C-alpha cells in the first residue's frame, strides 16, 4: 500500500472494515484507534508488520474480527484505557492478545 508512517484513525470513525489495512507493511510506528470505534473487521491489520504500538481509546472493547492483528509482531503492545484492561483481556478475540494488553500511561 501507499500508506507510510504512523496512522491515527480519525475520530468519528465507528468501524474499521474487513481487510481495511491488510498488508500495509509501510505502516510503521504507532496505530491509534479513536474511542468511537465499535468494530474492527476480519484481517483489518493483517501483516502490518511495521506497527510498534497499538492504542485503542474505546472503553468497551470493539468487536474484533478473525485475524485482525495476525502478522503484527508479537512484541507490539496494545494500549487500552486503564479501567478497561481486564475487559479487553477477557473479550472475545482480544483474549488472544491478553499478554500484550496494557493500560494507556
């Protein structure tokens, strides 16, 4: 893809579609997802191997499609609101990533 650098999804976005950023190896650095997002589609960030962090501002874990973060390095931390860490770790789909879910500092 032609996308390069960090990516901040604009506020007002509520859904990230299936395959939206699939294979965006040019996405490097931080991915920021706004609080209004309620769903992240299947393979939305599949093989986005350059991501160094993912920050999600939604207090309620968005529904997470199959393989949404597959191919993102296993060392890439996922930051969520501090009061929501347990909810994310327990949520369907998100529990796969529980070992790397942390509170936003």
